C-alpha cells in the first residue's frame, strides 16, 4: 500500500487564470527544445505604460510635421488585442470566429446596432484581404488608439493631405514602427526598466527546471543585442542562484531575428563576440552557449539536430511567433496572453450571475417552444389540416398572448444580465475570447495555431517539464450536458434581443 507521506507536498493552488490551457495534447517529456520570444513573453511589460510612451512619441513626430494632434490623449481602454481595423471604412471591429462582425466603432464612437447591420450585413472579415489589419499583440494598443482618434480628425477635414482611411492607417503604422526601430524608445526603457517591466520571480526557476530536465533552451527575439542583454539581466539575474546569469539558461541566444522571416527564409548568422556587440560571420555550425544575430530557423534545426514536433516555441505574437512556426515548420506552439488572468477572474466573479442567466435562458427556450406549438396549432386549425388541437381558437389566441407577455417580461430581466456579460473586462469590447455568443476571431486563431496558451511563462513552473497536457473533448451543439452538471444553455448577447 502506498504511503501518502512518501510523496512531496502538493503545489500551492494557483488562480485558474495561471493555468496552461491545452488545444492539442502536448507531452512535455517528448520535447527536446523550447524556444522563447523575449518582449511580452520572457519579459513582461506594463502595457499601459509601454504603449502610452509609444503613443506619446508618435504624437511628437506628427506634431513636428504640423499635424493638429496636440489635444489627443492615450486611452488604454479604447482598443484591445484581437480587434481588426477596417482600412476601407476607417472602423475598428470585433468579429467572431466565422468573420461576422459583432461590434464596430468609427473613430471613437461605437456604431449603433442598425448602422452596424447596414454596413456589415454582407461583409465577412477575411484576414487574407489587405482591407483588414489584425491587432494581435499588445504592441498594437497605441496604434489602434491613435488610428481611431485620427479617423475623427480626417472626417472633420483637419488632415487635408491624407487621402482616405487606408492612407491614414499606413501613415500611423509607419510612425509606430519607427518608434520600435529607432533607439530613443528602447534607450528610455533600458535606462529605467523598473518603470516598464513587470518582474516575475518564478520565471527564472521555470526555465532552470526545463534546462535541468534536459531541454535545450533557445532565445529568439527581434530585439537587438544591447536591449536584450539589458532586459534579460534585469528580469532574470536577481532570481538565479549562486551568481548564475541569464546567459547560462540558454543553449542559443538569437537577436535581431527578423521574425516572421526567420522562420520562412534562409539567412546568415553572425556571432556576437563581445558584450558591446562586436560581430563576425559565423563559420561552421552554431555553438552552444553563444549569442548570434540574424540567421534562420532551418539552421537552428540542423545544428541542434532537432526539428518539427520536438520543438516548442513560446511567444506573444499570433502571426510572427505562433502561426508561422506552426504552419511552416510544424513546431509545437505556446501563446502567451497576459490578459488571460484578468479575463478568467472576471468570468469567475460573474459565475453566479451567469448561472441565473443560464436558468432564465432555459426558461425562455421552454416558453418559446410552447409559443411555437401554440402558433402552429392555431395555423393548422384555421387551415383545416393536420391533427386537431385540444384547444379552441380563442383558447389558443389567449395562450399565445400570455406566452408573449411572459417572454417580454423575461427578456426585460435577461437584457441587463446579458449586457453585463458582454462588458466584462472592457465596456467597449468585452472579453478577449468572446464576440457576442460566439468565440472571437482571436480565440479562433488561438485555437487553430496555439497548441497551448497561458498568461505568463512562469506558469510552466507549476506544470513542470514532465507534464502531459491533454486537450479536452471538443464540444458540439448536439452533445448532451455532462452528467450531474447544469443543462447546456446558450447565453444571449445584448445585441440579440429575444423575439416573441
């Protein structure tokens, strides 16, 4: 008989938002290498502080060119990851997994239901079309906010040199990209990382566990060497044992990687031979413990002798990190979604209200079914066909009116509950992973390209490098409710009022 005292203490219970969520079964024991992005992955940032500074620098650049933007102010709640810019109409939209638009905003004002229906009834979001721009990373918050505000300036005729919403987007995007490429922003962050970085003392131990368990760790970032060195030293060295540095965690460090091109194209590596960034062309294979600039994933696979499903890549960018590495290289993928913790906490706090809403919806479906039966019975009675109902026409009409009255009262009770469910975490856009009743377009991308997703790298610490993550059984509309559980009852969104 097993002695329970022989086993180690169970890990401390974490909030559910700190979990590692699995779309496709992933056996960590089968992984031989784990690659990591840096920004918003290994190093977490205070998104409101980081993006506000980007916004301010872009504004300064536009002001220097004479644009009338001096009164604009950054609003971190105006946009969220997962929104889509419609460059044809100058709108920000939120779409569900099928591409149907559930919410829309022109400038900084939400479109009302009727206007949105008229504009987008026959339109589906297809990210393959140039018209749509997917805001799939936290780096997009400043870009989306500034674009929405400047659409209003364009509509007011205050930007006479800009010819349309598409050109406006290109100009805003170019300015935002320039801030990330020029040295001023990163020099400011490197000079005061405590202002921008969210320290996580458990992340270093998670990586140390993985390395000690025999995984080869590879850092692959688009940031340049000096910035990478500064950020990783600040975020990891204080939490490593015995004078160990972040460099000792990684078999390979690759900077200025040019993702997503890193995964798709062949390019030469340069070795970084001094701390101040002196380069020399790489001759021969990549060497363990060294740092490199540029290069390509194909050579990483070749020189490590590892490829495909033996490699897990962890990043925050849906396209540049997860989509491309999964689609072209068949690497296993993990997406970091820092917003997930707040989202799960909001859902848990809303749980009691959600149960009330589900019960009201079940009652609504029952009454709607009764109303449908009463209407078809009256129709058959008047048309003199089909089985004869037990009630008279007058009794059926009375029943129909009573059912409609009860449904109307029920809808009045449901509406505020449903509206509250669509405003969790963000009053404009709601939950990251939901769009009305359905999964959001972002959730569909996560489901399709990320084998697992989590809120931060340190969550792997609690899963351990030996975990076997199993995906749940996929649900279908015809599945019965789970034994002993509440009935499966769809929620109703505030944009979809009941009809009696």
